[in-house]
């Protein structure tokens, strides 16, 4: 049997949880040993226990010096905490989810054969992250395998496009939540009870997710917009109020803010 590789998580917060659980619930479980490192070994042990990772994960005991030699390193720290650890040895590969931390900065801290900068989103909690990733070095296949365990990965051509994906994945769930709120309020305005409106809108989003997997937005709009019908009246109001432009500008501002 092939020897298992070691995948070391630095950090044990919500992103680490999403990725570790994705690996645990996929066929990668048999391929990797997980080590959980961080500044508090009690928290690392709690992370293993409460996520039921005990059969593949153990805590990494030393808190400040982390042996990364030949390991796959998953950095799930707050960006300012990267320099609080000393990374010893040559890693196989380094994956960073830290917003605003570039590969040049990673290189100053950790020696590795390959680097990946990724931007997952909140869907990772359900193994449904929309993740943009940029890789440097010969690790694309490995990256594809690891990232697929917690959602969909899109490989982009530069680090700046990972930051650009704040528009399509990072911040956009909040914008969609605002749309959901508005449609629920609309239902209430038309006389529905609020809890009924919430249930109906949840089901609408679920159905919409399936439609989006098979059709483009143009096709979805065409399929429910009959000539002179009800939907086109609503679309006219949204276009007249420049809602499309407002969304594009909102996403632009979110990306711009990440660079400040
Ligand atoms: N959550 C998301 O949806 C999302 C999406 C994309 C990218 N990210 C990025 O993912 C990274 C982690 O986010 P998260 O949501 O997992 O955060 P989180 O749940 O708050 O976890 C943060 C981790 O960083 C550690 N940490 C914080 N300050 C530290 C310090 N001074 N020294 C050592 N360790 C420290 C924490 O350990 P202690 O508990 O011991 O402090 C914890 O392990 C961030 O860089 C964020 O930009 C998150």
C-alpha cells in the first residue's frame, strides 16, 4: 500500500474545519494523515474531537516551530498570524486561504516546491465552496484533488484574479442574501406570512441552484419571460432602476476594499 502523505493544517478555525471535514468525507481520507498545528494545543485537540477526525488526525505538539518538511501545508490562519510561527524544512506544497497574503510573502516564510493561493467561500461549510485558485509549481493535480473535496475549484491565471473572485464568490453570498431578504419582504407585502415566504424563497433558491448548474442566466430568464407577460414587467422595473449596474459596482467596491 502507498505510504500516506502528511497534510498539516496551521490554524483550526472555520476554514480549517471546512477543508479538513471535506477531506475526511472524501476518498482522500485514506490518502493523508492530518496534523493540526496552532498556538493552542487544547484548541487543536478540541478541533479534532468535535469534528470527529480522531482516526486520521493528531495534534502537532510544538506551538511555535512547525516542521513542514515534505508535508502539504494548509495555512488557515488570520493573515497577521503567519509570522508568529517558524516553519522548518522544505514543504511539498503550501496552500493559503489567507486573504490579502501573496505568494511572495509565503515564500519569505516557508520553503516549498509549490504554492497555491486560494479564495474559498462560506459554502465550504457544506463542501460547496466556490473557490478560485492560482498555483505556482507543479501541483495543479494535487490542488484539484484537495480543493474538490470541499467544493468547486476554478484555476485562474494570476494571483490578482484570486482577489477578483471576491466579486463572484467571497462577498456575493451576502449580496444574494440581500436579494433573498427583498423577495421575502415582497411576499409579505403581497400578503404571505413571513415564515411561509421564507420557506418559499428557500425552495426558490434551491431550485435556482439546480437550474444554474444546467443553464446560463440568459436561458433561465428567457424560459420564464413570455412576451407581454408578468416577469418581463418586473424585469423592466429592475433594469429601469439600474439594479444590474448596482450589483456590478457593489462587487467592484468589495474587490477594491480587499486591496486597501
Ligand atoms: N471564513 C471564510 O469564509 C473565509 C473565506 C476565504 C478566506 N478566509 C481566510 O481564511 C483565514 C482563516 O479564516 P477563518 O474563518 O477560518 O478564521 P477563524 O475561524 O477565526 O480562525 C482563525 C485561526 O487563526 C488563528 N489565529 C488568530 N490569531 C492568531 C495569532 N495571533 N497567532 C496564532 N494564531 C492565530 C486562530 O487560532 P486561535 O483560536 O488560537 O486564535 C485560528 O486557528 C483568514 O485568513 C481568512 O481571510 C476565510
